[in-house]
C-alpha cells in the first residue's frame, strides 16, 4: 500500500487557467492527478496521450469534452474514459480527478493542431 501525501504532489500550470496536481505512485502501472481548468485546455487544437488511458471523475463543475467527432457535455459526478490515441480538449470550469494507466508520462502527452 502507498499513500501519496498532499505535500508530495508536483504542481504544474501548463497554460493560464489550468493547474494540475500530479500524485506520483512510483508504480509504473497507475498514477493519478487533479486538474483545475477554467477556460479551455489546450488553448487551441487538441491533446493526445500516445500510451496512457485516462479514467476521469468530475469532482466539481461542468464543461465540454471536445473531440474532432463532436462535443460531449459533462457535470459533477460524471466519469469519462479517454483511450490512448484519442484527440481531446477540455472547456469549462471544472475540477477533475484523473487516474492514468500506465503511469502518466509528460513525454507522451502532446498538444496537436486541430
């Protein structure tokens, strides 16, 4: 068993209006993080995770999951699954808990033009 304490998190702010708190399990198989998004992330285009899958729980707020095929609305209490290789963007005012498998690796998380 492992507990990742709040004072052990890594906090990033990749763009204005987005703050991400990463909880590193050092497991290699699974990790988690909390994203606070106000506005759109990324600011233009889409994100894509080349290797990881994300299971996202909407802790608070609401928004849109934007994909080339369309837009999906979500709100507090919803769960979203994003498979590796899928293009997506977030828009709204939300707090999300994201469990990733395998462990999140920023090197394989890319922003791409839309």
